[in-house]
C-alpha cells in the first residue's frame, strides 16, 4: 500500500480534550506515542473502485497454548511484537518480563478466525495480529474502512482485506470499527472497554433466568420439533430388543442376550444414534413405541449457557454453589464486565466473538499429589443414566474416571496448557496420566484424611440431583421433554474446589464443568467390558439390580 496510505506518529496530546480524544484511539493506551493511518494517494480513494481493496499481512498467528513458546523461540518475534504493542524491550534475548507483557497486551490487538472446512484440528479457532500497518488503524464509531479476515486456500495463507466504506480524499484518516456490526449502544460500550474505559457502575451484575421466549428461540434455532403425547411402550418380559446404532462402542461391547443388532432402522425397537434427533413429532406419530437414547430439549443440559440458565432455578441469579459463575456473552455481556473489572477480563471482551460463554476460573482447586510432579489439578467424569423425566428416574454409574494436569498448579502462566488443563488425551506427544478409580480413592483419603471419599461423593451426587431436578422442573422448551420413549446417557465432568462455610469450616465443593451427550466410553469399555450391558439393562429393561449403578432419584 506504499504511496496510497501511510502510518503517522502522533505526539502525546497536551490539552485534556486532546488526551481524551487520543486515548480513545490509542491501541496501546498509556504509551507516549499513538498512531494514525492516513490516505496519501493524490487522487484519494473511491469506494466503488475495484482497485480500492487492499491486503494486510498478518504478523503473528498462533494458538494461545503455543504463544509463550513462540515468543521465546521464534527469532525476532518478541522484539517485533514488543515494538508493535509499545512494550519496552531491552537486549537481544527474550526476557520473562517482556514475554509476560506481550502476552498481556496482545489481547488489544488479537483478531480471530475459524476455518469452516477441514479436519477437527484445522477448524480450531486461531488468533492473529495484523502487521504494523494494520495494527495502527484506529477505531471510529463512523469508520472510513472495513476489514475482514481472508484465507487463501491455494497457498493456505491468511490475510486481512481492507476496503473503503466511502469516498476519501487525500489526508483523511483510515479508521475501522472495533465493535463492527454491533448496534446496541450499551453492548458497544462494553466491547470497546479495552480501548475506551467507561463508567458502568450504574449496571447490575445480576443474571436472572431468561424468559420463556429465550428458550422458545433456542428450540426454533435448533429446528427441533417436539413430540406428541404418547403412552409408554410396553414389551413382553422376554422380548429381545432389536438395536439400530451407529455408535461403534455399542456395536463392539453390547452382548446382553436381550439385545440384538439390526442394520434396518425400520425394524429397530431401539434407535441408539450418535447424532441428535430433530423431528420427534414425526417419530411420535409414526413409531411411538420405538425407544431412543436422547430426550427432546436435552440441549438445556449439554449446552453450557443453557446449563447455566436452568441452574439459576436452584441458586438464583448468581447460580448454585456447584456451578462456576457463568455468563453468555451474547446476552449477558454488560453483567460480565461489571466492576470490579480485572484487567485481563476486560481485554478479552472485544477480542472474541460475542457468541461465546465464559465461566469463572476455579482459582482454589483441590489438588492431587502426583509423586512424579507435585500437586496438580484433576477433574472427574461420572456417567449418569436418565431413565425418565416424569417420574424423574436418575442413576449414576458407580465407576468414575479421572484426568490430571501434568504440571504443578499455580495461579500464574495461565497460557500453560499442561498446568491449567486436564484434557491430555488428544495430543499423542503429551503424557497422559492414568489412575483407576479404586486406586484413586485410597490415595485421595491418604492425602485428605479429614475428607472421606464417601462424604465427598455424597456432595457430588446431591449436585447431580439438583441439576436434573432443575432441568426437568418446567415443561418444554423450558425443560427436558417428558417423552416416555426417551432414555439417555450423559457424562458429567466436574472438579472440586476449596470453599468456606459461614462457620469458617473448609469444605470441598463440587464444581460442574459440563454435561456431555453420547460421551466417549472407550475407557469404560476397556476396563469394564460389561459397561453397555449395564447401561442397557438399567435404561431399557428396568433391571438395575446386579449392575454397578446407584439410583439417585
């Protein structure tokens, strides 16, 4: 873009008015210099001219978990990013302080995109920072230009497209809207907080349960059709159920004599599908006796913002003690950014797509002492079996599964994946720590003799009861649908955190992280070959005696 646009440095403003005006535009508030990009083409630019579309290079593209390593190891990257962001950098070798500052400041410059096609790995969102030219383009509520990421498949390289929104004369400033597409004035203020601090003390952080219209909109968005009322299916006591399934773990491990497989969906008594049903109405009309492995409206459990919404039926606007405080950034952004506002949280608001969910980080997790590492975070997965909504019948499998971090926990280096995350089974190069539940319990009680596992598990099970009671408390689409032919298997992932009771007593408080539909049961099948026999006996035969399950409700 040489000869058409250029970057100019603007000295620090003198008057209060200039300070306020320039502070709103600085990409790096508090620096001695800010920048602006101006049109230098002698004939200006015309919005209708097809030649007035420009490419901006990306200076850095990364995934968060790789950012620190890249800054430390890629020659020249730390120096370039420090200069671009206005971070002081001295010497040639990367210093820990400079790396930390860049990692903190990068969120004012970060953009993100996600590929719509490709492998699961290729479709993971990535973050990118435009080059020095693109990063100097300032914000304006009425911008002169627009930008959009552009991925060029033949070369597998990404650029940012830049084009004028109106005709511009020589000397006019190139600006873009940092909250592009958002028309709501309050939401715009919230999204622009990293660059334009605002007083939001008049707002409330309360997040009551959304109205009925919210759930109706979700139902329509999911294109789910609710079933008609039917009577429960009745089969003879010795009936052999024909199962149609595309779940390989079921095909490989269901050996109970009361079940056989069929390759004809039309002949099946049980449809055990990996993907979600949508047209329950048609199924209820044409095949009401066919049993399923899912419930209408179960997204209220398995989608995190819906889970947080229905949980407020238990704990009020703040949510229950067993769920980390959660916000839907699409509908609850003002509540999320309410003061007191930690700096890092503000910086994330404008850099992510607002159709996201955020939950409070569990800053005081109960740790497990690994002899090879030290005290690490861990999470627990329970498999729960929902037999019916009305009456509510809920079971939990007696075996649970554990995942561990690989590095000692500390509230620093939040980008260190192996310190702050427990999911290690998707990267073959990462160590995967395996501890069976019956080995974990005695070791846990040895480390925490005042907390017998039976008591801890009782608190976990009580959280499960409250969760499913809340999910089934209201009719669809505000709650799970009472469809007599439905059954379901869910995995509930949770952690334990330290909490204090009013009397000062320290307790281990369960923290539900998520509920998963059709979870991966590979470990369950490997170590407990009768797993699916137990599941099918409990859900479809109503024969739980002799199965390693506990009835919760």
